[in-house]
C-alpha cells in the first residue's frame, strides 16, 4: 500500500518523500524530504466555461 503525505503552509502545498537507509546494527535510518507541488487552482466557473467552449468547438 502506498501512502502519500501532503501538507500546506503559506499558500504552498508539499508532498513527502521518505527513504529508508540500509539496516546498520539492526537499525535503519528514515530520511524525509518535503517537495513543493506546483499547480494552479482553477475555479469551478472557469472549468465550466472551458467545458462549454470545448463542446462548441467539437460541434463544428
């Protein structure tokens, strides 16, 4: 099972990448890095408008 951890802070969204090092003396080290996700939010009105425009284009 894959688990994705995401959090937001100051209008930015981050996803966690965890790696586990090789066991050494029966212990392993977990290294975590948080990476920013780059995307833009689209309003519902913009999405509907784009869908209507696509439907008009396809009808020609």
